[in-house]
């Protein structure tokens, strides 16, 4: 970690510019969503001054599926709190893995993928972190193995509905 100069240490207002706690009941629900998916922002530039990441929660309705997409140069980490997530990835979405409560999912930059709530009855609850506050979603002309349902995910990272 780079050393901070004495000037920076003394000029910073650590009380107001230091550690920030965002209570779970005060997340920002004022982010684009659609029926089937509820996203809430916790850590953003606007809320806490985050320069290099975005973090929040996402609740995905049963059986919801995105289309094929990637997030450009961004890295994503998804932590499953409740439910069952299925991820498909690859040039034809030919690879698959599932994750349950307590599991982490890492999505590298530019990896074509599809996000799926693997349960037809239970809401999938996750914490999502991205390596930049900018919303990047590139929809891909890949025919998904698991067809998206009528529920589209429209939010900052899926601005055209993820299909």
C-alpha cells in the first residue's frame, strides 16, 4: 500500500472522509429495475464517494434469466445470501455452475455469461460488487441455452433488458 504523505495525513478530515457505514435498511432503491428484479445500491460515488467500485444488493424473482452479455473491462463478484444461482458462460454459454448461500461467484472482464435464478419458487438474494461505478453491459448475439423468461433485468448493468 502506498505511503501517505504527512501533508495528506494532516489535511484529511477523517471524521467525515474516513470509514463509512451504510445501514442495510438505508440502501438506495432509486436505481433502474423492472418486475422480476430489485436492485439497491449501498456503495456508490454519489453515496460515499467510491471511486473504483459499486456494491449493492439484488433480489431476483423465481426463474428469471438474463440474455447473453458481458460487462466489458469490469470484474464482478456476487455473494449468494439466499436461494440458488446458476451461471452459464462461454462462447455458446456451454459451461455452467451453480452457487448457493455462502458461495461467491467471480465474473472476469469480457466473459460472455447468463445469470439465472435456478429456483422456480424461491427468490434469489445476492450482494453484488463491481470494479467500477460505471454501468457496462454489452448484450451479445448468442442464443441462450436457457431462454430468458418474460421477466427482463433492466438496471444500470443491463440497460436493454439483458436480452
